[in-house]
C-alpha cells in the first residue's frame, strides 16, 4: 500500500505525516505580538486575529495536507508582516533658540521664536509645540551666565542657554568704567 493510497483511504493519516511545527510556531509568534505598538490602520488591514483563527483551523484539520499547512503558516506570517510600527520619538533638537536670551533679574521667560524639532524612528522630523510646561531650569531671581534651560518632550531633552543680568549692577559697572564713580 502506498502513502498516497493511505491518504486517500484514511484522511486521519495526514495528521501523522504532515509536518505542523512551522504552523504551530507561526501561531505562537502571532499570538505573542503586542498590537498596541502598531498603527491602528495596519492592525485592521492585517486582521491578525482572523489570520490566527484560520491558521488554528488548519492546524486542527486532520485532512489538511502539507501544502495547506504550509500555506496557512505563510498566510499568518504574511498577516504579521503587514503590521507597521507606530513611529517613536527618538530625539529633539533646538532648531531655533528663543529670540530673547538675555533677561533682567526678575523677568519672566519668553519662548517666542523657540523652535524644537522632533526626530522619529521612521526617519522623519517635524517641529513640535513647546509650552512653559516643557521647560525647566529658568530662574531669574539672581544674575547668571549661560543658565541652562532644559526642554523636555516625551522623555527627550534638549537645552539652550540664557543670561540673567542685574541692570543696577550693570549701570554701576558702566559708570565706573566711564570714570564717574570709583
């Protein structure tokens, strides 16, 4: 009796001769995928739950031949390959520092002109909105030179520097330099 004859007479014989390891592995890989890290559109397009269900049906189908099992594994891997990761913020840079970088003691921070550019995992860049909530390190209570101002966006940081001057001290220095006071 040939193997072909056994397959024709007893479809359950397929269960023992068809290699299903690749399909089992493909199902395990697919079930382990965290779809939260992929774009909603790609998750919808891939229909991973549907592909897993179809693969499990083939896995349990006693009459499935090797081509059907291999096809189910390939279809499941193909569905997983359609998933597109959400882009991730990988860094930020100060593209343009604020217009005002010299402050008098007691003045408030002015972010006018500040441009922060975000870099993403997909290689793209784009400007991001920055508000006072994204900025730390500014303290105009006392004079300071090159005070580091930190900008934080989604865990990424960049800095720029400002100077804080005491105008009364500045005027006194100028008057001394000019010789009006000693």
